[in-house]
């Protein structure tokens, strides 16, 4: 991974500051405070808290006024002093901070979505072939590796899944992408 990228992790299950106090909630940017309060599922509350705590600690963000939302909803610093990307899965949040555009995606290895259907819908034939060629017991993991690579690149590009699927291979070629496994998580970083 580029030495210019720092990764920061938050695990809502073990974080000392979870659940946040009312005082801490007041210090969250309004977007994350609203998301925390409106969430009906505990892991979504953990993700909102994780995002707010990581952004405050590592980028000094405590207000929506410090952020701008891109055309496709991705947040960035209003002063453009650093680039960041944030991702969630279950109780986990990861924040990538860099001097250049960056994208990060995280997925729980144990997630059991219908990866074949998702791969057919979102992946190019090249990625579909990579999954199909993997041993059957590894196909789900290979799918998640491909998924996190794609999502990290689309985040770094600032487009998310709004671009046509046939352009995904070109987007992927624009970035150096590192994928690694950490304690039951698959994480990809695109720079």
C-alpha cells in the first residue's frame, strides 16, 4: 500500500466510546448524529459512531460545515487539504486518509450474500471468470476480494456505482489496488 495512505479502524463491539454519550453525540457532525439516532439496527449505529469518531480523531471533523458531498454523495473535506474514504461492514468502520485521491472498502469474510447473482449483475466477464476459476470453497472469498477492489476504485474515482458496468475495467486500471485480510475482514485500498 502506498506509504501516503493511513488506515484507521473502529470496532463498535470493543470500542471504549461505544455507545456514545449524549455529549459525544452532540459533537458528531449532524449527518452522523442523525444516522446514529435514526438507525434501527445496532451495527448501523456502530457504523455511524465509528465514522464520527474516526473523522474527528484523525481529520478534526466535528461539523458538517467541514465537509462537502460530491455529485454522488461521497463526503470530502471542504478545504481539500487531505483526501479520505470511509467504509463499513457489520460493526466495523475503516477510514483511509491520503494526500491523493483514495478509496477503501471493507467486507466481513463471513458475510453470506448470494455472490453469484451479485457478480453477474455488477462484475465484468473478467471478474466473473476469476471467481468461477477459483476452487469452490474459495469462490465466496474471491468474490469479496473482487468486490472490495471494485468498490475501492469506484470510491477513489468519486463515481460509485453510477457509472456503466462496462466501464468498470477502465476504472480499475486507473488505480493501484491492494487487498488484504485482517481478522475476518477483507479490505481493499485504491490509490
